[in-house]
C-alpha cells in the first residue's frame, strides 16, 4: 500500500479558469430522521442534493466527500429540524472555507401520515411527497418546505349540465301525471333513470411551496397538509366504508370547483397562516373530460418574493 495518495483536486489548477454557482452531488440516498411538528420523529428514505459554490477561479474542484460525510453524520447521529438544517449549511461552508461561501441542500422524501376516514373513523396511511430546501447565499438564509396534496375536484359546469338532464328526465317521466305522488318521485330518484347524468370529477393535486420563518423548530408538515385539505374539503381517502364513500360524494357535490376556485380558496387560507413568510401554489386538475390538465398558479405577492 502506498504511504500517500495523490490529491488532484488540491494540486492541479483548473483546465479553464472560472467561478461556478453550484458544485456538489445529486440524488444521494440516505435514511433521515425528520422532526415534524405534532408528530413523533420519523425515519424517511430521502434523496438528497448537496452543493456549495466554487469561488476560487483556479481551483480544480470542491471536496465532495466532505459534504457527503456531513450529511451522513446527520443521518446517523441527529434529527433533521430547522436548527440542524442551518447547522448543516454552515458545515458545508466551513468545510470549504478556502473555496466557498454559499451552500444549498435539498431533501426529497415521502412523508406518511395516518388519516381518518370521513364518517366511520377508519384509519389508513397516506403518503405526501415533501421537499425541504435550505440555502445560505450572501449571508442570507432561506428554508423552504414544498408538499403535494391530492384531492378530488368536481366541475361546476359539468354539474349544471347534469342537473339540466335530470330536470329534463323528470319532465319526461312525470309531465303527464295530474296527481303526482311524493313516493313515486322518491322511488324514481333512486333509479339510474332518475339520476340520468353525473358531473365529472377527477383526482387533483395541490402543489405548495412555503418560506419558513425562524419562529419554528420542527417542520410544520402535518400543519400544512391540514391547512390544504381543510381548505379544499375533498381530500382523497385511505381506508373507507360505504358511509365514507357516500360522504365523499356529498362533499364533492357541495364543493364544486374550477381550478381557479381551488387556487383562490388556498390563497385565502395561506394568507392567514403565520409560520410562512411567503408561499407559491399551483393547482392541477387532472381532467377526466379533457386530454389536458387545468392549472392555476398564484403567490402571496410580496415584493421580492415568489414569482408565478
């Protein structure tokens, strides 16, 4: 075994001089303990991106193993929360003092929550894609939480057209009857002839990014999910019985939404939230009528904040 090994990154100048915005690693697979407000600390399988800038125009490159080892230390010895994320960014820069003064890290993982059904109280797991991004640039810290929440949306236009067909079917069935019996109407409404058309619904996805302020410690993942699902009213379900499915149908009928309606609902909800300095949201209605999706995007609208 040789007593020393060559370190090309330290002793070779760059082939072409120049500074670089970000250098590092992407898609590092690692288990991470995550602290979410109101939940027990939980292990997730994360894919991680880790970067620093390269300020030295003549340096061959950065020390990628130093970034990896700092993340590995977090994985084996600590829990990911607001403070440890800040410490990780500081560690990236301190390990590259001669080369870098900015850092960024991105954690992507699926976060599972136990969710109750609407009526029966049955519980099941639902997974929510989460992205946590931390950056330290020009001395400015930014920590962002992104999440995707699925829900159901029913088209108001389709509902109106379905009601019109049901009215016409009722007219055709009972127009000739002089003495209309309530029981006859009641029985007829329980048949497929009585409900001759139904509005189209589709699975939909709310994507939300929020800038966290330093008043938090553990990440408000569950809080954000509750805000979104509570605002939209029709979250997709896990374990369901027939009474839950019936209640789900009722909620869809009472919460008819174009993508613009859903975006405005969430915009109003997010404007009331106190833990978030800024937000960006995108509503995706994955159309069952059209071959394309209906989309609406909005932001908090603060100067220098997120752009649509």
